[in-house]
C-alpha cells in the first residue's frame, strides 16, 4: 500500500450549488451543540467530561501560544545582541516589509548553487589547489629555486612555468564548470511568477523578488518558487478548491503525485472565482516553526481575521497544507499560497546546506603515493648530505683545487639537503594532475554527448516551445568521473527504480474464488527455477501457465488493466459471468467492486482545449495502485465518474449513483492500511478498509461458520501465491455500521481531531485518541477478497543486474512488499 492523505474535517455542507460569499472576512462558525445532549444516559457525566476536555484543550492551546511567544521573545533578544537566530516566525500576509522588520534574519529568495564569485574565485581556487599535496610540493620547489644559496637555476624558479600552466588549465576548467552553475542559477532565479504583495494585486515578478508574506498564484505544471502554505485552488468546474496534487520528484525522486489539502475554512474563502480579490484584501498572518529540512514536518497556525468575531480565528496547519519549493503543481488550474520560507531557508535548501568536499578515491591514492615518494626523496637527500659530509672530511686535503670546506657544519648539511632535493625534484612529475584533469575532461564531453543518456519529455517541450523538456546527462563534478568504476555496492529501492511504477491490474479474489489468468515474468522465472516447462500452455493445468507477462493490455481494455477473465482456482467461473449470474457470489463480487472504486483518494481532472472545452478526463492519484483500481472498475462497469468535497459519483452499469464519503481513515506506515466511511444512497453506513494482509486479518470478526473460515484460508493462500509471482497484493474488508453507533463514534472522532494534545501526540507517534478511534471503527470486519497489481520491471533490468553481478558489484534492494515477493524479484 502507498501513503494516503486524510482529507481535513469539513464543516456542515452547504446547499448544493451554493458558494461562500466572496468577502475579505469569514462567517463565524455555528456554535456546536452541547455534548451533554448527545445521549440521555449519563448526561451529566458526559457533559462534565466534555467540559473538562474543552478546558484541557483550551489550556493546551494557551500553553502552546505562550511557548511560541516566549520563543519569539528569545529570538528578538538574540537579534538585539547581534546574533543570527532562526526561530519561529510570524508571516504577515500582504506586508512583507513588516515581516522583514520583525525578523531581519529572513533571507531573500535568491538561490545560489555555484561555488565561486568574481571576487573570491582566485583566493578560493588557489587555496583549494594548494591543499593538494602535489601542488604544494611544486610550490615548495619554486620557493627553494628562488633562494640563491641553494638554487641550481641561479635563483630563477623555472618550475613556476609548468606549475602555472597546470593551475591555469585547472582554473579554466573549474571556471567553466562554475559558469554553467551560474547560468542555471540565473535561469531559476529569473523565472516569472504572479505575486500579490502589499495588497497591490497580482503582478508578474521574478523568483528572486519573492518575499516572505507575499501571496503567489501558481498555475498548473509550474514549480513552486518558495515554501508556501496552501490557501486554496481553482478549477473551471469549481470542484474541491481545498485539494491539489503535486509532483515531488525533485525532492524525493518519486514520480507518483502527492495530495495536498488546504484548511477548509481557507479554501472556502480563497478557492473559486473570487480568490484573487480575497488575496488582495487578506490581512491575516501565519505563525510557523523555524526553518528545517524535514519535508514531512510542519507546525503552524493561520490567523483568519473576521469582522464579526473580535480577534478572528486561528486554525492549525500541518505538512499536508504546505507546497514546497521544487515541487510541481498538477491537476488544478492554479492555486494560491502564502510564502513562509524563501531562498536558503526553504526546506530543500536547508537540507542541502551542509556542503562536503568530495574527493575521488584515485586522487586520494595518488596523494598517498606522492607522499611516499616525497618521503623517499627526503630520505635520499638526507643520505646524500650525510655522504657529502663524510666524503668531504675524508678528502679535504686530497685535492686542494676543489676548495673543500675544512669543517662541515649543520647549516652546510641543510643546504646540501635542499640542493639535492632540487636536483631530484623531477622525481615527481608535474604533469600528473594535468593528465588526470585532461582525461576527466574528455570523459565529461563524451558522457554528456551520449545519446543513450538523453531523455526528452515531448509534452514539456511542446508546452515551453523547446525551452524546457530536454534532459541530457550533466556532469556536475567531473573530478568524480572515475568513481563510476569503483562502485562495489548498489543500494536501491524497487518501485520506480527497478520497476516502471506503472501499475496494471492483473487479478482479484472474492470469497476465495480467484479471478484472472496468467502470470508475470517473475512468475515464469520462478516456475523455470522449479523445473517446470513453460514452453507449452494450458491455462488451467495448475503447473504451466499461459505467458501473459509478454502481452500488453488488450485494445478493449483501458490503461492500467491487463486482466484475462477466468479462474485458476474454480474452473468455469469468470468475473463477468458471476456478476451476471447473481446469487451469493455475484452479490459478493458487486460489493467488492464498489469497495474498489470507493476506497481511494483519486481525483478526476478534466482536460480542456484552448477554448475551454472538455476533451477528456485524466485521473490524478497519489497512489498508482488506486489509479489501476479505478480503471479496472471502469472496465468491469463500475466507473469512478466524479468527486466533490464529500461525494463520490459512480456510474454503475450506466447508472449514476452518489455516495457520501463521511470520513477518510488515512494510510500511515504504522497502520499499513487505509479506509473510508461511506453512506450509501439507501442511507446505510459502511466502513471499507484495504491494506496488507498482516494488517487486515487481525481485524476480522470471528468466522460465522466453516464456509467463511475456508474462504479466509483460500484467500490467504492465493495472496501468498501472488506474492511469489512478484505481484503487489492488498486485502479488502468491510462492515455495516448502525446509525447510532456511527453518531457516537463520529462525535468522539471529531473531538479527538480538534484536541491539540491528541494531534501533538499523533505527530510524535505516541498513543492518541485519533488512532484509537480509527482502530475501533476498523474492527470486526468481514473479509471480501484481495487484489493483485503488477509493477513491471523496467526494460533490460534483469540484464543490467546480471552485468553488475558479473562485475563483482553487490546489489541490495529495499522493498515494502511481502518477503516472498522480494525474494523472487531478486
């Protein structure tokens, strides 16, 4: 399962078709009904408990506000003392000057990735060059050659010419590399963006001019220039202004989309057609934590002024409400965001603040060998000087015309050591580093010209008129080229690296009946290892399966579906046949298909031409598995048609049916499952949950009889078998909830979600009432079945792994799949 996002709790729904009034203030919320009136039994006790909880929550909120106030005071005192402190901040909307005045440590949005400037290039470059032992060695030779008493070149430093040539060549190459970084920085910092600053309306500015407190308007497929808080979005249909999807490939390398959700109260004001006017008039502020490099962490409060309510309202903010620099907006026309971090203080730049100097292993080896040679040279010179003293003492009277010194002192020995050192200085070649630099330069040229390492995105190229969309290989630090030949271990994840991250729906199981024929390439390889002959075919033989691994989706099937109807466990059964036949199995398949297309966070995105006409619908999903589920549902006659703030519309066998989504029980790594609470058109409430078998099976009710127990055992065996074939499996379960039970649970769940103590405990992964309420609802479930998606290996991955293994490189793969799946993929 993939990470799913919980939609924020929404206020009471407006009448269908109505919109909030486009004003700069918000209507005060309707006072909640006293909790004591919820139940006749124990009314006084319940009211007292609610009052205590309200008092505790108010105390916690007050304590949190006081702590933030004290932190701001401490930061202000430190600034007065001349210290630069990055502490919590208050970002005033449409008043960047005030924000900067109160927090002078806030930086601009200019981002520099280059290493040098015109002013510091020479000293910084020379310092880096002379930290190399060989260059320091030849500099010492030049200095010794300049001393007449010991020079063998009449005081002229002849070694300065080759040393200068080496440094000049290296300077040209280094300057050229850094100049390219400057060009990339100028391109990014000069991008255009729509900015509303100081209430003057939206104007086009460059990224470098964005300030904390500005409100930005970002259009679809545009990157975010700074870290912002999501205020609201807009689509031509006006649906779901509180949601958008972003692509975070520049942050974490994942290509699947991530769901972001604005606070509902903000989306009601800033979403829709009147959003620009609201942004211009907005005079609230956001209090947030100090800049940090944790992408999934954010704690803050947005203050919404309200003319009808004294001080307005403060609403909590989390990471789901942030739009980070480097992400790209998807699926909505545009969004509004209030800037909270800029430039070097954005999360992506804070994470990259620590710079480490990387040195190639071959250079480290060369330095060590040169050090050994210099040590050998020094010892040789010392031996020569001692020999000179001994020979001079023995032969000072033999040849008077040689004018030997009668006495050889310590300074004479030192002078001779230096002279011998100069005589043998060529023992170490000055051209060594030049040869290495030239080799790396040619490597860089050939690597960047390699057509096999070039990628082009036709959509981006067409949209930007060839300005963007071309992605050749770039060598950012060519000193590390030779490290590519020194790799001994490869550590990699599976999804999106070994695999395409393109899911195809392959199989499902309902009440222990498996639907879907064929196997995968991994499954075929497993059968070959077990000694099976996979050249022939009988789809129901049980030991030799039809090779569907080499077949793509059939023409009559939508994308992400590669399903061959039939059953490998129950001969004569098929999915569509059982649906048409009805009965117990047909009803179970119907319920499973409803679960498949209701329990997800997919958002349909309408595609339009230049005239605004709808040309099609594209599904935007944070999980590629859920996208495959929706496409398979469409193939089977259960089409996911539309989604609004709290409704999902399905086209079931041609008939449109609306289902109300009351709650989304979000996925977390600890829970390993996600679910929804939905109200059917007949008013009945159901809980649908899907997740890993290890998370779902313990939450099933006690089996009602041998038939249900046998269905569970068959489903578990089927899921394990699919895992051996490399398929991604999920188990599905559900239950009906009585109205009274739901009402009591929903009240407790709402209180837990608004309790600052519970929210903070959940952030810290401690025991909390929010998770407890979700666990309570996800208990005593009825098993429905399971699904299996295939994430195919990328082209030539097996050959690449084999070649790496032949080269002696150890490969480690990290995956969240079942252990059997990981073993067979490996």
